C-alpha cells in the first residue's frame, strides 16, 4: 500500500543526490515547478523553445540552457513539462547523444496511458530510468505546493527522486509501474483524492448549491 511522505531509516540512506535538476518546458506548469524547486534549494537548469519563457525563467533565478541536449549533459535528473508524449519523444531524440545511462527522467506531461507506458519501456531498454509523474491539480496549485503526485516507475527510481517530488507536491504516492493504468491506480480515483485533502481545500473545490 502506498503511503504519503514516507520516511526511511539509516539502513536506506544513500550518498546525497545531485541538487541540480533539469527542466524541459517552461510554460505555466513548468514555471510553477521552477518556483517550487528553487524554493526547496535546487539549482534548476531549464530549456524552452520560446525565448520569452526562457528569459522569464532566467529572471526568476533559473539557469537557462541553450538546448535540451545541454540539459542532458549537465543534469542527471530531468523533469519534463510538455504538452504531449510526442513532444517528450522529440526532446529525447535531441538528447540521445548527451543523455547518460542511469539518468532519471520525470515526466509530468499529460499523455495517453498506452503511449506513456511504451515510452517508459523503450527508455528502460536504453538504460535511462523513467518516472510517469501525474500531477493532480493546476499550475496555480502546484506553485502553492498543494497538488498530489501519482508516480509510476520502479521503487528504486521513485525513492531517488522523492526529494524532487516532495518539493512541489503536498502528497506523493508510488502507484506501481504506471501512474495511468493498472489496478494500483484505482485506489487514487478522484473521490478518494478529494477525501484525502484538508477540509478547507475540499470546501474550496465543492460545487456551489
């Protein structure tokens, strides 16, 4: 059974994880993730095809990169905040020569479940580690740290990414290999998620009579 914000004993302690995180996609959700990551003390290297977004990212304290390939060269853990799985695949194609084996790719993109599962399987064959991180909430809620993250992937990769996930999500759940399909995800359908939220958040989201 998945639990939120799990704690681990000394036996599970590992060397400190890199505090530099890559971020591809600096739109509404990407900029909200930037705020949370910077606030948590991460150094964020970001890229977007829109020069205006890249400038805004730099002005907010991020470190702009010249390309997605540069992010792969500089970062071992990379977040994707893109509109489609096809966009993620296109970016990965640009990264293929600089992305190191063992890199962790955290995908917050809204994609089709089957396409996302196929992408994760394909990346595993190339020795790149993939997490499908579904964010339950808006960019505004992400900026405030009030969202829930449903994360699919191996438990080892999940644990090695939890500091990143905790930076923007109030609750983080590991739901098995996929965050979008399979029996585990049924435990986190909208009514259950609604019930998990504090009463004030429930009231704010409740429909008016």
